[in-house]
C-alpha cells in the first residue's frame, strides 16, 4: 500500500489480502469463548488440547 496525502491508503497490490483468525496467537480461553462456551476449567482444557493437536486448524473450524 502507499499512503496518500490525506492519510488515506491506496492499494497497489493486485491480489486482495485475506486474513484469517488463525494468523495470530490464540489462548485456550479465547478459543473457548469463540466457540460460545463458558470458560470453565474443563472447556479451557479441551480447547488447549485442540490447539496443541490441531494448531491453526482448531481456530479455522471455529472462526472463519
């Protein structure tokens, strides 16, 4: 991107930038809440295991 004088940005790349939720680090508590669950110890532990086993795929299943 390049910056215009008025503070607006203009896209100079041809492909759109697509971001997903999995591009940033997630805590098990965040994943639990994103799934609509209460952050109980059991739910947080389940999310911790999902993140450890599946990595970003665990987030992609929940947060498109």
